[in-house]
C-alpha cells in the first residue's frame, strides 16, 4: 500500500507548508510561525499541517534546512559552473547573507532552542555541518584552513550578522560587510598550504644561484 505521505500530492502539500514557514521566518521572525499563519499562507488546512509537522519545532527545523539549502546551492555554483575562486565565493556569500533573511531565521532557531532545550543538540549539529561544508568548499578551491580557523570564521560571521540584524541600519550593514570580508580574507590566508611562501622564496633563490 502506498504511503499517503509519499504521493506527489502529499509532497506538494508538504513543500507548500515548508515554503510558507520559510517566508514567514524570513519576513517576520519566530513569532509569526503559528499554525494559523502557516496554514493560511500555504493554503492548506491546519490538520494537514499538523499531520506533516506535529510541532512548531519540527516545522522550524525543516524550514531552516530548506532555507540553508538554497544558500549552499548558491555557494557551490550553477551546474557546470562551479565556484572557481575565493573572490567568487565571497561575492556569493555577500549576496546570500546580506538581505537579513537568513540571520532572522537563525535567530528564530536560537530563541526556539531556549524555549525547548531538546533543540540544542540538533542546533549544535547543524552548525557543525555548516563548518564541514565551509571546509569542503575551501578544499575544492585548493585551500586547507584548520578546524579552529573555520570555527573562528563561523563565529565571527554569525556574530556580525546577528549584530546587524539587531540594528538593521545602513551603517550596521556596511560594518557587517567589512567584517565579513576581513574574516573571509583571514580564512583564505589560513587555508594556504604551510610553507607555500617559503617555497616560493627558496625557488627564487635557487634560480638566482644557478644563473650566477
């Protein structure tokens, strides 16, 4: 017998619910994530919403995963056109994070974890997964920052985005962009292979000695 939750119609309903939750979180934050608001925006009955997502936190988790997926997809580049340089990666990061939607969503998740501590392990694993993705993207660019360097970058980025969200002003946005660029440059520098500069210097000296 076919599971009703796996039919095309059911998947469409579930997707609409998640999309509605993402939109509400992006635009209005955690307080807007109510059964009535989500079901109305998705155009489904509340009974359908609770069938797929029995609790608000279950829906919140899926909304965050869905929202972040679009960012990760952008970081990886278009099919056949992967991100090829740190400069290109930084540009995509700025485009994806500077509209304050993702920081608003992450702030909602933190608030929810304070109300329901059972979310905290999931939230910690989520951040660990983001660090792992950052590490992989950097490795694909030929950069190999340490785990601590990636952790420092993530903490700086998250902190700057949340400070900007709190102020939500032009000056705070300008400051956050500058912080993001500095932190990214430091991550790139930390990812250069040890001894790379020394090897270049040694090679130059060796070439010079041969010429002499």
